[in-house]
């Protein structure tokens, strides 16, 4: 006969957080309220950080000189046009009608400019709030999407809350939501693409498992066409590409992901010829994903195609494509000529810039971009696109940690986040000579905060986590969130262009290359 002995060490008491979560989980009504109001509160916080005093400064900052004016001429004419000398000052003073009728060469597809122009149409092109409204709206929506992606990955409201909250208060995400550039729109559509792919993964794998249960064991499994979320992902990736061509890398990455996930599911289910099966289903995935992306991309050019005055709009009449392509309408041949010019510009762009930053420097945060700086007496107004340094470096460290997690146990959530980081960062390493900037990492930021959230989950509740480690992990995460919040509060005036003392601005130059 054995008797249980009393433990020599006292049992670790549940933390306040654990006790609170236990009460919430014990009540379905409380659980529903938590699941509803958490994303609402985080999205409202993101909106406050992005919309408050959005119209300041009332002048075109950094590359707004291109995108805002081009957006308005494109809205008015259907294509981007040239502007006379001194147009920036006139535009900022409330005179947006000074564009010329001669076409200008825009080096990015039109969708981002259309979205900027919608805000100008709603609130007027003569004020900066109208220029930046759409960027702020899409930036706020990106925070909500990051929450939804994290919730879909982990089914955990706390993990999703950490990811959404960090993006809501991050400087890079805030600044790219408060200036009318393209990268905030690009980030939105990329995160939307990943969310749709995750929804497709969930429904497709469930349907595949159901179909395989109804079949006797054999060499081949079913080929499934009903994948509406994959079609939606294709549309979102097409929209991302219609903002900037870097969306193509995301389209390729999620397409490969869809094929690999399906192949592994078939292998685990015992399908004999699963490699052949994966190819068959991969062809279907391509058909569902890519054509809709092409349609969405081409639709963004509707203004240029419908008119006759856009840059290179008539180029195919003088320089048609080869005779093999003679059946293609001349408008599309001209569009191809335009794309040749765009490609030549991007691969050949090597003009030096004081704020350029090679891609290898981005993880180290060597040279963030100053969007705006004005000094009057002892007062400075600045807009720096630097992220919250703790979120950025913490995200890089978390990404490295997730590589280890993925190698050790093939964690699917870690794989998705690493795929997002890879698709938005690694391609830039292929262009070491090109003039590029740190703020391009606005599309990486959503995946870095997801990496932090997943790492926090590992710290608090990873496999084999003891009660002591859980308590210590919760304390570490709480301290991290508090310190990160204080850092964001310290940096926010420099992200939002608020007037601050010169000495206060100098306190933000932690690294000499940040000036």
C-alpha cells in the first residue's frame, strides 16, 4: 500500500491573469464579449494613433510630392500627368488644379494612387487630411487583419491581442498610415492575402480529410475545385501587385504554400501517389489563384486603358510587338511597352540618396528614413519612419527563434509567419545596388509582431512548460509590453510631426546613423 506524500515545495499559485482567464472561460457569454471587444479596442487605439491631427503638416512630405499629385491627376484624367514648377507649394496652399495635360511616367501600378485619390475626393484635395485619409484607414484596418491572422493561426485571443496591439503602437506602421505613400496599402493587401490563405487551409484540409474518409485506400486522392478563399487570396495578391510589384513575391509564396500544405496532408493521409496528387491539385490551385490576380491587376489600369493620353498609351502603334503577338489589342501591347519601361527603371535605379538603406541593413535598423523635418527656433517638427526599436529588434530575435521552433517540430504557425517574413524581405537582397529604403519594411512589420506574439506563446505555454516557467513567462511578457508602450509614447511625437523642443528631438537619436 502506498500513500501520496506531501510535496516538499509549495504549489505555484495561479497568477491574476490565469484566475481572470479561468473566470472568462467558465462563462460562454464572457468569452464572447472578450472575443468581440478585444479587437474593437485594439482597432480603436490604432485609429487614434493614425487619425488624430492627420492633416498636419499641411504640406507634401517626402514622396507625397509624387503620389499625392499623381493620384489627383490620375483621378481627374485617368492617367498621371506632369505638374509645373512650384506645384508643391500651390498644392499645399489649396490649389490642386494645376496639373498639365501631358502624361507623366509613373513607376508603380495605379491602385495605390486610386486609393489615395478616393480620400481626396471624399474630403477635398486641398487639405492634407484628404491626402492621407485612405492611408490612415488602410493602416488601421491592417492592425485588425493582423489580429485576425493571429487568431486564425493560434485560436488564442491573448496571442492575437499581443500581435494587434504591437502593430497598433509601432512607429513604422503609424507613420506609413499618416503619410500618403504606397507601402501602407501594400501591407494591407499582403496581410489580407495571408489571412485568406489561412482560411483556405482550414476549409480545404477539412474537406480533403472528409473526402479521403469516404474513399477506400488507394493511389490517388480527390482533386478539389471548391476553394473560394484561395480565389480571394489571388484577388488580394493581385491588388497587392497593383500597388507595387513586390506583391508578386507574395503571390508566388502563398501559391507554393498552398501546394506544399496539400501535399503534406495527402502524404499523412496515406495517399499512395501523393506527389502526383500534389501536382494535380497544384495545377488547380494555380488556376484558382493566378488568373484572378491578373484580372485584378489589369483592372487597376482601367483609366489608362480607357483613355488615349497616358504615358506610352500609343506606343504600340509606332513600335508594335512581334508579329506573333499581332492578335493582341494594341492597348495591351502598349501596356506591355509601359511595363518594360517600369522594369528598366526599377532594376536600374541607383541614384544616391541620403536616406537609402541596403536590405542587409534593415534587420539592424541602421538607417531609418526621415520623412519630414522642420526647425523653427528651438522647436522641431519631425516625421521619422523608424519603428519602435524594441518591437523591431524584438521581432527580429523572435523570427530567429521561430526558425529554431520550426526546424525542431515543424510548427505550422511558425512556418506561416516565417513565410511572410521571407516573402517580404528576402527578394530585396537580390538588388544590392538598387536605391532602396528602410521604410519598405512596413510590409515586414505585421509578420514581425506576429513572430513576437508566437514567441510569447512559447515562453508562457510552450511544450513542457512548467508552472514556474509559466508564471515567470507571464511576468516577462507583461514587463516587455509595458516598456514597449512607454517607448512608443516617447517616440509618438516624432512619428506624428508634433512640435517638440529641439532637445527632446535629440533624445531620440540613439544611434548616429538615425539622424
